């Protein structure tokens, strides 16, 4: 009788292990899943899908969404993302559902929540707040798609037409940056 040889399966981690470790240390997956929610029949949670997208994005790979799962072939996906998650689970449907859920929850709200918790966890002192906004012209309106990220505005209408739809988008940033002189230009 010959002794049996154990089966060894070799999978790559590359840089992905470091990125996954940082994401785990910051608790981003759990925080996203808490904000978005988890449904019992999900194989991949929204937090895990976002983690996969971050890892993929840090791999500097640009490919169509339908090829996303190819990036994880040969990698230790279960080790990187969670038990039971295989590359085939990271298809365009899974990622599309995750992106839809983030959009519904409010991408800005999710991002700011994650950024502030990460800054707090990493003991980054926040000393400043920057706010930037821009207004723009909106042609048409699809009644199926709410304009919730944009606040309609009739003032600052460069077209001088009240019937022209305008939108405004704003972003704020808190950080420990040195002060900068800002110039305001009005047209």
C-alpha cells in the first residue's frame, strides 16, 4: 500500500492580500452590509462585492463588467472575499445589483459614512472642511429615474429661462490638509 499524496491547490494572492487586509482592518464590508442590508439568498453581499471591486480596481485592470470574474480566476477568492465565494459568483449581475443597492442607499451617504469611520479608526485628525458645488443644465426628464442626487435650482440660471431645468451637485471633504486660498469667480 502506498501512502496517499495530499492534493495541493496553489492560488495567487499577489497584492490583493494586502488590499483585502486593509479593507478588513477598516471593517468596510461589515459597515456597507449594515448600511445596505443583507438578504438571505445572497451568495455575495453588497459589502463583499464592493471589496471585490476595490481589489479589482487596485489591480489596475480595465475590462468590461462582464469580464470581471476573470480577474479572480486562479486567485484565492474565498480567502480574499469570504468562505464560499467563487470567481463565478462575481458576475455582472451580482455587481450590478450591488451598484443598484448603493445608488438606492445614496452613494455619497455611504462614502462619507465609510470615510469618516475609516479616518476615526486610523486616528486621522480632521482639521478642515471643503465644499464644492456645481450647477448644470438638465435636458429632459425620465419619470422612472428620480433626480434625488441633484437639487433643482432656478437661480443661477445662465440661460435666463425659468423653464430650463437646472441641477446642482455638491461635495464636501473633511481632512487634515493645509489651508488653501480659494478665489470665487462670478460670471
